[in-house]
C-alpha cells in the first residue's frame, strides 16, 4: 500500500468501524476512548486491541468542541401538530428553565414530533451544542438513542422510559392517578365504566403486559397509557367489578378519534368514561353534547390532565392533574447534579398526581 493510500485509510476509520470489529456498541467504544464510564477490563482490552489494529485516532477538533462547556441544556419534546399536550410540555419547560437560570444555564428546546428518526437527528445536533439533555423519548428502545448520543454529556429522561434505559428519570405516577380516579367514579355509583385512550406502547398486548408486570422499569417500556390502563383494571378488580374488554377502546390521539370512540362506547350503554388523553376527551365531550346527554346524570366523565378548557365547559370536567412544572424542576436538578458529579448514583423520581373533582361525576 502506498503512503497516501495508507493515510487515507487511517483517516476514514470511524468509531462505528471499531465497534463492529470489536463486537460492541459505539457507546462502549466511546466509554473506552474517553474513560468516562465503567467498562470491564475484558471488553476494554478487546476494544483497545481493535483501536490499535485499525490505527483509530479520535477527531481532535470534534473532541475539542465537546470539551468546551456551553452552560446549555437541551430539551427534546414529542408533540404532533394536533396534539394538545403542548401546554403540558411547555409547563415542564418553564420548570426546567427556572431551575437552570438560577444556576447560570440556558435551555434549548426542540420537537421530535413523535418521529423516532427525527429524535435521533436532534440528538446528533445536540451532541456538540449542550452539556446535558432532558428527553421525553419517542424511540421505545434505548439502544438506538444510546448509539446516537455523545457520551461526554449527561441525559435525563422524563414522561416515558424506553426499554433498556438505566439512567436518571422523572416520571408521573400514572397508576396512582388513574386508580384514584376510577375509585372515585365507583364511589359515586358508576359501575359500567369505559376506558378510552390512545394506543399502548411496548408491550402491546394485555398478555405481554401481565407477563412483564414484575419486571423492573429498566427492563420494560414504561408508557403512561400502559400504566393508566393497568390501573383501570386493578381498580375495577379491587372493587369487585368484572373487567369487560368491550368497554375499552384505543385509537389515535386526535379529536376525531375521541369523537368516534365515545360514540362506540356510549352505544354499549356504559354509565361513565375515563378518558386517558386530553385531545380525545375534547372529541368525546363534543359527541356527548351533540347527543344532548347530561353530565353526570346520563354519563360520568373524568379526563386526564388539567387544561383551561376543562374548567370552563358546563359542567366543569373532573380531571387528573399532572405536576408538569415540578417535573421540569426535578429534571433540571437531576441533570445539573449529574454534570457536576457524572459518576453519582442514578436517581429515579415518581411524582404524584392530583385528582381535581368538579361536577362531571
């Protein structure tokens, strides 16, 4: 091989090439090169051997960019165009920003639009722009995120947990909120309670969900809808009410889906609905109003999350309120602590919801 060709070959060796030859992930290779996270001596030796064989040299310019402190934290949210969760995530962003400003940090906000590929592209963009990342993930498995992220900065996950994620997170206790809501409906005399939601995440089937209940949060996908559905079933069981699969419907997170599914549920002669999705609650209420059904005399309603519209309709809608601002404060606290002490133990936070009882049951 000529000298020029040899130099060209060396220059084109990527971290991905090293990972493939060593039979490990790109994240592991990054850990070995940077020495910022634990890797077993056996794996470290294997990676170092491949690094030497391929004559791999980290891009010093890129590393220099990442070694420069930016005093900036990234925040990626997952909002579709029609999604009314904007105010929920904006409240979280306000909590994050308030905490960051008190510590001299800035916030950059971006939206994955519930697109896994877009999420990975945004992470790549943030790799050289931030000191840490707060992520409401769209990818259901952490592997793809882990292989994309620059492991020189820290990450905190909120709202959902991807499969395989073992780091810091802040979640809401969706089980507690839903369980209390269903109990309140039952105490008010409702027995035929429908459940309406957008789709479940991994695992998708009820059998899979039951089989995985005993696993830790690090081993299964934690999706708010899964937890709410599970709480619905447990609350019915604890009150000796049989679970009726005909009373449960899943659809798209949209106004029209809420409208159509409410129409189907009400045709089954239910006497109450727990709606685990805000935009679907709006569609459901529209159908109920068109049918001139009286709330709560003809049908009881509880929605999930507290939005302005839930207080001004007649009658005001009972709702499970999530502590959005506090999620942001806690997530910011975790990311700042992790930046200061990268090797500190991971913290797992679950915040309680509040049951706002109004006049809809």
